[in-house]
C-alpha cells in the first residue's frame, strides 16, 4: 500500500487507526460473528402466517381458470381477490420507452416461468406449499420468445399492446474522422455475456403486519432501498407513505438483487392488512434461481478501429440487453442498455464513437441490476476487442492500451460521451498491475509450458462511475433520481453520537466506516458512535444503497453533519470557557484552545441537556441535533478505476481453465478503511470469477430455466480463488469531502474480461478464440474444435 496523501484542508486525526484511513475492527462483526445478527428469517410474531406462491410452470400463456382446492379457498388468493391493488409500473423518461404493466399476481397471461399466479397462506410454510400444490390453473400456451435476437424479429409480442418487443432504443454518435489520419485497421467481433443469477447468502425475505395503534403497515424486508420500497408500496396499495414503515434489519448480501420493489412484498402487505395477522415470505433457493435473480445477458456486435501503433481511433457498436418480461421498479428495464451508450468508451481517448442499444423484452424473468450494473458487460466487450486488436498488430495488450488511456496530465478530463473524469493516473495503475503480476516472467513460463497445457496472460482496465447523482440519473431516464443524501446526527445526554442514515449496509461495513468519518471530524471514539440505518421511521429519506455511492454520499453527509455539530458545540464551549469561539479547536473528542485540556464533548452534551442553567442566553437554541444534506458539485459522480491482470493455464484436452496468478491495482481516492476496501475487492473478484468461468443460467427454447438448483448452477468457492496481489493508489477526488471515491462494485467488473483475455492469449497459437463467457470447458473445447475445422477447410 502506498503512502496516503490527504486532500488539501484535511488533517487526519492523531489516532489514525480509528479515523479515515485506519483499519479498526468492524463494529458490526461482534454481533455477526457471535450469531447475534437479526435477519428477517429470525423475526417471529404471534399468530404469524407463512406464504407460498403458485408460480407459472410455462413461459408464455393465456391464463384460464384458477381452481382453488375445496375447503381451502379462504387460504388462496389470486389477483381478483387483491382489491384495490395497482400494478407495478417502472417507467422511464427515455424517448419511445414502452411501459410494461406487472400485476403482483398474474391476470390475463403469464410471461415467464416462475411468475406469481396465486398466494397461499398457512401457519407453516410446508402447509402453505401443500395448499399451493393443490391449486389448479389452466394455461393456454403461446409462442415463447426465449432469445433476444429472435424476439426483435418475431411477430409474437410479450406485451400484446406493443408494436414490437423493444422497451427502448438509444443512439449515440459522437466525434468524427480526423482528416489526414494514418491508415487504420478495423477489428470486429460478435460477443455475448451469458445470463446469470445473483447469489447473496440470504435470499429475499419479507414480514408484514398492520399496526392498528398507528394505523400503519410495518414491513421488515431484506432490502437495500427501504425508502424507495415504501414509495412503491404506497403507489400499489393506495396508502400514503406515512402509513407505511419499512425496516431493513441485518441483510445478508444485496448486490442489487435487493434493490427492487417485489411483487411478493405487495402481496404480503395486502394480506397482512386484509387478514389482520402477520404474514411472512422467505425465498427459497429454487425460487431465486428459477424465477427471481436474472442478470447480465448482453450481446454486442462491435468493431474497434486502431492505428498501426495501437492508438484507438473509434468504436462502433450495436448492443442488446435481454431485459426479460417486465420493467423492474424502480430502475426500469433500460438501466443496463441505456448506460452502454455512455460508458462503453471506458477510460480511453478516441476520435469517434457510434453506439446503438436496445432493451429487448423476452419470456424470461426481468433482468435486475447486479454489482457492476452494465459495466461488467461493457468492460468485457471493449477489453476483449482491445486484446484482439493487439494480437492482430503483434504487440502486447498493455502497449496498445497505453496509446489511448487518458493521461494523468489531462485530468480532470471530459471524454467523448461527456463523462467527467475527476482525477487519476490510469497508465500508472496498469503499469503497477502488470509489474505486480510479473508479466515478463509469465511470458517466459508460457514458452516453456508442458505439453497439453497452455499459459495465457490477460488484463482489463476500466473506470467506475460511482456516486453519480441527479443529473446523470435524470438523463438516463431512471424514475428514481437521487438528490441530497442526508444524515441526522445528534449527541445524547451522556455524549453518545447517534448517526442516522437512509442508506443501508448489507456487508459494506458502514457502521464502522461512517463512525471513522465521525472520528475524523470530532475525534470521538468510534465505540461511542452508534450508526443507525434501514428504518424509514427514523432515518432521513434516501434512494438507498446502490451505484457505489455510500462512501461518497453517506460519508460526505456524515462528515458535513459532524462539522455542523462541531460548530454548535464550539459555540457552547466558548460560552462555558469564556473565550472566543474562533480560538477553539475540536480535537481528540474535546474542545479547547491549543495546548489546553479543554472540555470533553460528552461534558458539553451533559451540560446542554441536564444543566442548561450554565448556558447563557443567545446560544443557538437548535441544540445538539442536526439533519444535513450533501452531494458533490458537479454531481456527475466520481471515477474510481483499476487494472486487473492475470495468468491462466488451459488444459487443451479437457478445456479446464485454472487461475495461476492475479493482480489488482485500484484507485478509490482516499480510502475510508483500506481493509474494508480490500474485502470489497476480494468479494467482487469472487463474483467476477463466477461470471468469467462458472455461472450461467441457460434457458431452453420454451423459456424453461435449466439450472434451478445449485447442483446445476455452478458457483466458485474458496478453492477457485487465485493467489492475489492488491495494490492501492489513492488519488484524491477534488469533488468529495475527504477525497474518497465510490469503489464497491469495481472488484466484479474486470475479471470476466481479464480472464477471457488470458484464455484467448493461451489459445491464440492454436487459432482459437472465445467470444462469450463464462469460459467453461465446453466453450473452450468448442473453440478448439472450430479452429481445427477452420484449418482443415
């Protein structure tokens, strides 16, 4: 780890182990490691009912009769029973966007395998499932659209009222050819990323009851965006938002999968109010795999134009994203595709960029935002193309990239799609990663690889726009537009600092890192900081946790709120000490003049609350509680970045790929807690390895999911993790309070591109190439067979 240089104006605390840049033990780990965490599944209420859903076994059909089992009709509910419930509408302001209408329980027809048809309630989940098995449904089969490219051309409609099967199309055309430029070479490929699932340890879960005293729906939900869920519930249930309280307790991983309003949540909420009893649904793994957790399916027809020395001249791309049957609330069906047209250029300079994108409706589950949203596919497409161009030119892939990476001297830099890169040194990050991997040493081993084994090297460079705000999401047409992130902070009478946030932690260690921010400003021991989040009843409004935004936005809000508290406490201390406020400093949890003991913050708090007679008139009466909003200006986001480099071994006989070595050089600006950042990178790398080598949710021509158990859906484990080197660069962002950047998704973005590039490097001498991930043994063997066939032809 390199030496840390704080941004101008920030003095890091003396006890740096507790403040920004320190690595104290995570505050939340004590309860979690002792099994004292509280998840939705841990919460039980008297007279509680469990729900099991009847799900469609077919991908596309008209709904006929739904017969409830005799004697059990009162325990089975269809959409006709859910009086007053409105459909989920996740609209977009993109021109030409087609709106899908998703009822919580299907009405006229079903559009994917696993769509909810009926809800069954019983005192136990087992009994509810028994009832669900007795519900008889008539399905009148319709033609199935199981492939996005076929869906674009088909006369069959996923939504009958649409003119075609495209949610929306975007077109980007920037730059122009440079007159008199050197001769160029164009490299073209058709690339795909496979549909996959997300796999948090805890599935989705919801528990609802109606609080008659407060006339309020209470929902405990494993959610990343409780305030947004409340908004969606209010719209669907016809309640005002004050009648709904959403609580997210401990959440066992999210990754975007828990950042949505669920049909199951709406059903449970209605049932709880209608029945007057608590109602719970806990997702099982088959439900998750077969119906609820799809993501990542992209297709690219892409060409890059390069000069003879490797300089990137331009990109031309036609991209599709399989968005499934419905637009998911709140991000909409266009979140992935709409971003491709703006982020595909990555960290590179070029003369021209042309990109068409389409969000395609098919008879598959809705595509959901997964860690790295769109960037993983974009990085895969562009970085595979750059390696292909480097092979054609006969130069090392890092040499080609060095010709076009935005140089540090150009920062801040506005790229061809008007992305504002706030700071960084992309070339240095790539150089450090290549050196850490020992690239040249691996090249020597590559030449001496044993018979039947091939060694390959690959890398991928990307930049990650995080904490992007109002202007960006409004421009993308996303209905959920973030504004100021707020923090409510207050001192209790005994000097405990309470911080309440609208974002939610589901593994990011925010209870620790936000306390570190408070320590940096106030000097208060982090054990005396209590971070509360995930409850709409006592937290400020927030669009929640997504988009690598918490360190920047919540961290900025906490820092700003603590500064406001410091100013108020300084005024009180000045009155108590009889000195000018301007002469006082906040340091080490005390306020005083330099080189004096001063007053402890907890003593000032006790005086304010319990001995107010000591405080003269004229002091700000607002007290020791503030609500402060924060956002960057401009709010186009911070740009963290990284280079991933790896070495692999490919067994030519079996197609098996083994990771031999891996290096990451990342720059997240000033790191609030380097240990937490490394945990995020390692976890993200594991997910990226899954995307690159193992995870795939295939569907047959009838839209049936073919990997609905963990015996079929392959996941990487500890044994699949390679030796890993992590190098931190810390280039402060000029846009943020402490110089920090969003980095939570970065670990998952580059691995598919870096690993498949390494596989292609290994196979190049045999004339084989992969253009799709995951790089499964079957795909490797098919590529080798195709190369042999081509050679014979």
